[in-house]
């Protein structure tokens, strides 16, 4: 019943021109799948996404005087959905939440906050070279907010948020939290006993500086110590970053270091650096055990570097990129040359060699942007050196236009199907010609 009411409510609001968070699309596609032998019309897809702020009420109050108290809170009701995909029916979740944004005692350049400590550890160092796909989750509302997004590989020291207070003086921030829980709190949910508040001691302390500027140099730092009630491990972290910038030169370095103290002390850290001088940009990253996958997988001793030389500033339409990923373990080396041949036409050639796997890869691509359409094509070839039957040849092409039929996107594309594409026969990756698809989609 609740879900039905939510749908009706969204429909009424939509009729009243509340379209800011209401979008959707319809599409049809047809083609031939060389992989499965299927052909004809593949699908009539529809996708409706709802994320409407039905109502938001905010309240705030601040007293007067040199020392005063302030409080801010928000109550919001939202209709949330992003699960309609290829289905004729779905449902909308109606959610309501109250957020206490601020409760402070304030002075002219200081405050004491009673709403708790920072939610997560400050992560200063992140890789500009290594990334992975993860769900884009709105943690305030506990739902997937959109398609998967690229997340930078990174290491963060362990951190536990204990109940406590935060204080600030001239943007220097200190947090202190402590709690001893004699007995665990257990709740029975669906017939299962769950520990929602474990017995033991939880504690948190941190200091974080603002960004301090000294002429062309900017620095910032943070130190954190914490312990969870459910663990005997004590976590300590230290982070720092510094940057230098002038008109033609900029450089920055950041690091996060963590100590997990239990029966033995485990130390992990990462460092990210960037250097830019005129037309040359260099990025480097090293982490002893950074997270490199959405499932929590880490890579030991991840070292990567990338250099980009952009000659367009010299009226030479060429960009050169040299990349080395995971240089200690896999030694994944690659290079690319991108050339703007003429207005709208860009071609690119790339090659790579993974030393650990003895894998060589070559590729080329082209893109042409015209006023009425965009056309793309690419070809790739890779093989394992010194082996038979481990080669792969791939190709893709597409032409797309949202001008020929106003309001609709027309596309003809050829590429891989569900499995890896391979034009070559008798290889470890079986011969598979992919699929060709013609599609039309209309969005609002």
C-alpha cells in the first residue's frame, strides 16, 4: 500500500511540473549477434529514474553574544528509485530522514561541536593512474545514486568513530571521543540475534590543520588515533600534503601513513606526487597495500607513474602519453600518441607490454566529430610472447547522431557481445565476432 501511494504521489507531483529529479528513456535496438546467432529486434528498453525531494524543512537557531550556541537541522522526504531498467513496472521507495547538521557553542574564531566526530579518515594521497569501478552510493539515503563510477586506488589507515566532541580554533580542529560499554546490546532481527553495540572500549582522537599558505607553498596535516570496542587493535594515522605553484611550474605531494597495533605492529602507507612544467605533466603513486577493487582487494607494493607531453601549446596537434602501472609486480608498460589530424578528426595509436605476463598489445583508434554525427572506430591486437594460440584481434565501430531526428539519438554500432571478441580462430579466447546493433532512444 505504501508503495502504491508513493507512485501516485510522484505522478501528481510530476503533473505539477516537479521534474528536477524525474527522468527516463525509451529505446529500441535490432541487430545480429555473431556470438549466439540471435538476430532481429533485441529489446524495447525503458528506464525511469526518480529522485524527487518531495519536501524539505530546515530549522536553525543561533543565540546572540560573544559566545553563543547554534543548531541546524533538516527533515526531508524523498521518493527514490533507480531500478526501472527494461521492465514495464517498478516501485518507488518513499523515505524520510532527519539530519542534525550542526550543534555548536561558538566564539569569534572557535567552536565546540556536540554532534560528533568526523565520519571517515582524511584521505590525502590517491592514485591519479590506477582506478576501479564501484557503485555510486548516496550513503545519506542508502541507495545506488547512479551508474558505477571510477574510484582512485588509495590507502586509508583504520579509523573508528567513537562518541565525543569536536573543537576548532582558527580552523585547527581537534576531536576527542571515548566510551566504555560494559555489556553488549543485542537486537533480534528476523529471528537472529545481532550485536548492534559491542562491549568494550571505543576511543578516538585527532588533530587536523587547515591549509596553511606560505607564499607559493601550501601545507596541511592530520594525525588520528582510534580503537573500536569490538577489537583490541589500536589504529594510528598521520597524513600530510604540500603543494607549490607558480605561473609555469606546479608540484604537489601527499601521504597517508597508518599503524595497526595489536600483538604485532603493521605499518602501511601511500604517497602521491604530481609535477607540471609548461607542457609536461608527471604523476606518480606508491602504496604498500592500497585498495584496488570494489570488493576490498588490495595490491601489495603498487607503484605506478605516468607522463603526458601536450604539444598543442606549440601549435603541434600531438599529445604523447607514457604509462607504467604496477611497476613492481606486473610491470604493465604502455604508450600512446594522439594526433588532431584536422578539425573534428583525432587519431590515436597505442602499444603496451606487461613484463610479468609477457603480453604485448597494439591498438589504433579514430574519432570524427561533425555537426550532425560522431563516428568512432578502433582495432586492437594482443598476444603472449613465445606461445601459440594466445592471440586476440578485436575491432569496434560506431556512428551516432542526436541531430538527424530532434529529440532522439540514433546509433549504429559494432563491437564485442557478452564474451571477449576475437576474430582469430583456434586461440585460447575462442573465435567470436561480437554483434552489430542499430538503436534509437528517446529521453526526457
